[in-house]
C-alpha cells in the first residue's frame, strides 16, 4: 500500500520520507518563482531522502487563507499536491474548503477554520487532517468569540482527505458558549501506542465561575479513529498543574504535542497568552508542559515557565503564545 504523509500549514513533512520547508519572505523577495508552491513570491525548498526506509511519498498541503469559498461569506482553502517519483504534481490535486464542513448552501451556521494540524490518528498509514472551527455568526467580546467551537477530522485514504469518512467533536461534557473549543489544535502520539492523539485548546472556557480561564482537552486516537472516550481535560485549577486560573488567562490559546524528553511519547505544551506574571501587567504570557505516558497525559512533573524564567523583562508581550515543533 502506498503510504501518504501530509505537510500541513506549509511546513511539515514526513521526517523519514523527506522535509518540506517554506522560507520566510523578506522585503526584497521576488514576486514570482518557478518553485513557489504557495504563491507568496518566495521560493520554497523541498528536500527528499531517497534512501530512507519508507515506501511512500510526501504530499504538500498549501493553505490559501484569502481564497473565496462558494456559498460562503468566509474565506480559506487548502490544496493537496500529491508527491510521486517525479516530485510534486497537480494531477488529481484535492481542494478542501475550510469553512464549516456542515454548512448548507445558505452559509448559515458557518464556522470558519481557525486552526489546523495533521497526523495518523487511526494508524492506517495515511495522515488525517484536524481542523478547529469557531462559528462566524457568534458575537465577539474581547479576545475570543462568544461561541462554543468544535473540532473536525478528515481522515486520509488512497482517495484523499475525507473521501471515505469524517468526524466532528464538541468539548467533553457538551458545548458551552464562549469556550472556543478548537481555537488551537495539535496532533501527536501521547501514549506511544502508534495512534496519534489530538490536543484542542478552549481558551475562552469558564472554570469554576471564572470566565476566560481556559482549558485544554486531549482526545485519543485509536484503530477506529479519534474518540472522546477517556478524554482528559486540564486547566490551571487542575490538581498538580502549576498556577491558579484567573479571568482572561486563556489557557489553551496555543497547544503543541512534541516529545520534549525523548521517551517516545508526545508531551503537551500549553500557552496562556493572557497570563499575568508581574504586578500591573495583564498579558505577559506563560507556558506549561505536561508529560505523555502510556495512559495519557500526567500532571506528575508538570512545569511552567514565563519570560522571567529566562531573564527577560518584557511586560505584556504574550510570551510563548506561538508554539512550534
């Protein structure tokens, strides 16, 4: 079977099969280049590893956030370019609309995509695309919309993303207005069982009556796909998690799943860009790390850090609000 992996958000590719890299634009960037995959005027670099022990080709997913979507007032698409023995090809390319996957022809109940990540959730050798959605019809008060939000999965197959099945998930326990569940998403194998898991931030969540404290949810992968059975929810008032939840901390404003301790299991990093760490400040920002185990995430050994941990003194700078890995 031909194995496919996806490079999502213009940057990620299979480590074994190769590397896809988008170079950052500069003020003097050329307006056109023959190897410009995403049309930003800057040449992109694709590095293959032909002798890697993987019988597969890396595919490239290109985001076009300004692309108009039929029957919708929102914008944004991703296009899948298939890898092959001759390199990337547009033959049979797949375009995926990033508006609400359940929206009808009126655009009513639209929920534009606000976050994306990819990984093999069901272990079938095909990368699956995870997107977070927040309804556009919701009012906005402050940083986040007054909306519950949801996470959608388009499972990969030989026919492309979502060709055979899709799934939608709300926050465990039911949707709550203002949660913004799915405002951030990340994919990685937390348990080390070969199935990628999904972390989804809900930075607008009210915790113990305090609005905007924020929370993060872990949904686990399995042979049958993503499941909310055994879902884990974490926030600053969870026993063992450092700190205390306050209004507009927005714990979960960004999430990442990466193996930071080298034990073969992905660990969760959570950003709270509204965390205040000094008197008279409101948006200093901070990050938390929870370790992955065979049973899921654990608060044992949980750590947190902010700008002051590194001797930095920039107030209201939203430290750690952008995560990579």
